[in-house]
C-alpha cells in the first residue's frame, strides 16, 4: 500500500509539527503521549485522500485532518476508562499511568483542541465542517451508549446492530472523507457520495472485525480467538446465528450467552452453532454487500477512475486483513 | 433582584423547550436531569444581559445562552466524577446514579450538544462565537489541572492562584458576556470590555468564595465552616497568610496543611494565624480591587448608564452574598 505510506508520512510529520507545547504539561503530555503512539492514522488519511480526490490543497486540509485524529484519540482515552483497558497499542493507557481524573480531563481538552484545529478555515467552510464534526461526535456517543445497552438487552435486532456499528465506526470514516471533500470545494452531491462510501466501508470493516474474531487466522489478526464469545458480545455472528437457528439451537446459544465463563465448551458449542447456521458464509456475503454499496457510491463521483484507485485499494486493504 | 427573575424565567422556559428528546434515553436523560435541576443559571443569563446591553435580539441569543449552560453542566458532570461528589444541588450526581461510564459519556455528549446550539448563527458570527467558546473550554481544563496540581505543589504563588481561578471561574463569565455581545453585533472593543468586566467579577467572586468559607455566616452561606482548611486547599487566605506570616507562623501553617485531620485544633490554629496576618481585611480589599477593575471596564462601554445598571447589580449580588 504505497499510497498509504505517503499519507502516513505526511500525517506523522504534521503530528510532530503540531505537538502540544501548552501548559500545564500534566494536561497536555498525556495528549501528546497517545497521539505519538500513532496507530494506522487512517482517519486523517481519509481526510487527505478525499481532499486530493477533489483537487484540494494539502496545506488547507492538514490541520482539519489532525483534528479528526485528535477526536479519534479523545474517544479512545474515554473508551479506555470505560472499558478499564490497561493497554492501547501495546502501551499503558492514560488512566493506567495517570489516573482516571487525568484521563477524563485530557480527553476533554483533546476534543476541544480538535475544534481549534478547524479555525484556519474561512467562516462558511468552518461552519460546514464543524456541523459535520459535531454531528459525528454525537452519533459516536450514541453508538457507544447503544453498545453498552446491548450488554443487558435481551432482544437486539440485526437493524439495531447495524445502527450501532454505523454510529460507532461508520460515521467517523464517512465524515473524515466528507470533511476532506468539503475543504477541497467538492459540491454537496459529491461530498455526500464520498461520505456514503466511507460509511459503508466502515460498516463492512466492523462486520469483518466480528467475523475475524471467530473465523480469522489468529496470528495475523493478533487478538485472542473468540474473545467476543467469551464476553457474550452480541456480534453480527451471534445475531445471524440466532435468526437462522432452530428453537433448540437458539436456546443453547442463549444459555451460553447468559454465562460469563472461560470454559472452552462454550466456545466449542457456540462455534458449532455458528457453523451449522452458516453464519460464516452469510457474514462474508454481508461484508461483500456493504463493500458493493460503497463502490456504487464511489462510482457516482465524476472524477477519472485513476484518481479513485486509492479508495478501492483502501477498501480492499481494510476488508482483506487476513490475505 | 427583579431583573434576574425575568432572565431566569426566560432561561427556564428555553430549557423546557429544548429538553433533549434524542435517543438512546440512557445517554440523554442524565443530561436533562442535571440541566433541569437548574441552579442559578447565571451564565446563560450573562449571555442574555450582554445581548440586551448592545440591543441584540433575544431569539438569536437564546440557543447560544443554553449552549453556555450545557457547557457549564458538562464541566459539572465531569468535575463531580473527579471530586467523587455524591451530591450536586442537593440531588445525587449522575455518576452516583448511573455509574462513572454514563457520567463520562453524558458529559461528552453535552459538550457536543453545546456546540450544536450555535448552529443557527450565520457563518461569520458562528465562527467568532465558536472560537471564544473553544478557547474558554481549553482554559477551563487548564484551570482544573492547575487546581489539581496545587494539591501537591509546595510553593503556589499568589499569581499562580489568580491564574487558576481566572481560568476556572473568571473566563466562563467573561466569555458568556462576550458571546452575548458578539451576537448583538457589538464591536470588538465593547465585546472585550464586557469580557473583562465578567472576568474580573468572576475573579472577585471566587476570592469571596474563599473568604466566606472561613469568615462567612455559615447559615446563609450554606456550606461547612472552614471546609477549605480541612481539605488543605491553597486558597487566597492561605497564600496571603503565608506571605504575611512570621517565620514561626509560616511553619505552623505548613505543619497543619501537611495533615489531613478533622481535629478542631487545626481550624482554631489556622484561623488564629489568618486573623493575626489580617488576611480577612486584605482579602476584602482584594475583592474590592477586582470589582473596581470590573466597573472600570463597564464604564468604558458607550451605552447609557441606565442600561448598565443590571451589571452593577449583578456584581453586587455576587459579591455580597452575606448581606
């Protein structure tokens, strides 16, 4: 993914250039800490990709791209507190190092800094971007709350699930693309098309995440096998299995998902039902479906195919993480 | 304070009108809960007062005024988690009722909702207000962090203290006035003057808060006597006492402030030093000084004195809470 390397370098340089030097350092150092540990930085890259697609100026898009990265890291800081996660990107989380209070406060400040990074834009564009940004932030909070609700909700539907992952994952990719397009001066129709491309790739990506948890090659995927089953997560596999199960299988599924246990019998039994109900095939079809919807939106945009190639490559990269 | 009643009614009606009906309710109900419990709602009132001072339209200012109230409540939700406070306005705090996770998430969403409530403004004005708003938010986070730092910092100076209370309290009053002025179309000079009026009244108010903790009439003030001394808070009284104390008194002060104890000897001894160093008089002079600076800024604004009367009354109301 050569084009990714190029963008990653641009973002890495910008991160370095705009490292927070504000005081008090007790507030800003944790923000620098999490941002410097990087990750793939796909979301700011999406801003830059969309900006390039519509012929925008990199210099104009770079600070808003960082704003998206700040926002993403703000959600990670607060999510890690909520999940009591000790590690993030193999490094201790901020609340582990500095306590929950610093985690809350640094997260808040990082969200505010994200808003600040749009301020070089002219008023019309500033307002357009901030509207998208704020709306996205609210949907993410709502998605997070739906995800929490699902833990105790007995009857989560497939549609509930799709809404939850759309809000939690799809919308931020979508908005990253949209903001890049807006900054490049794309028209409303094109900005919405690239938004919908991002949204559907994001949904497909999240479904793939559920799939790989059970059917992935663990070494390449790098996570504990079937962690979602251990934690009774109502993933797309679980929901599709329930939909397609016999009465007896459904009862067995519900029995296992009512227990918190490390018993391997649970994994064995649940996976057997997953296979019998063919949720592996069904899930791959679903990923394909959302990817196709995404590609359709991409096709609607009236720029030469050559310029769209990175978007197709990015989708393939995100959706074939095992290959 | 008849004019306050009038504004309080306007804000109360707006709060009712704009109650959040979004879903999921698990996210939005806690936000409605804290906002509905009110408090004096001085900050949105400040927006409306400044808007009136410069002849603005109430309808245009009301949603930004609520944005300020949302912002204030966002900080309260997160502060209450940090302080492990069980009660706020005599009601259980959100994290007490729903857990820390809901507290963090509802707070985040409330900050985002605050941004949304500026969106009816035209782009130029939107950008001007959002800049003030974001900057204020960051200073509040910084002030909060300075306050946390002070707990373990041995040598807090008087200037450190003034900066901390300016960020934590002064700036939000200041910005509430400024945003009201901007919405009314006040010029830059006038907007800055009313900002500085608010900042200095805010500082004076916070110093009065320190004063009343020890020298206030507890029944009217409604807080535990000398709570700040019990908690070793480096208030203005403590800092002025240290500055004016003999070597022996300073050592005694430091001795008591290194202990967490409910021993009344501590209160008795510290208050004796406070009186011997005359920090009560000095503090009242300081409040007077900041109030005078505030009034000077108010005087610079070229509108009839009659229209400024509510501002003078508000300052008197805030600074003579015992009378």
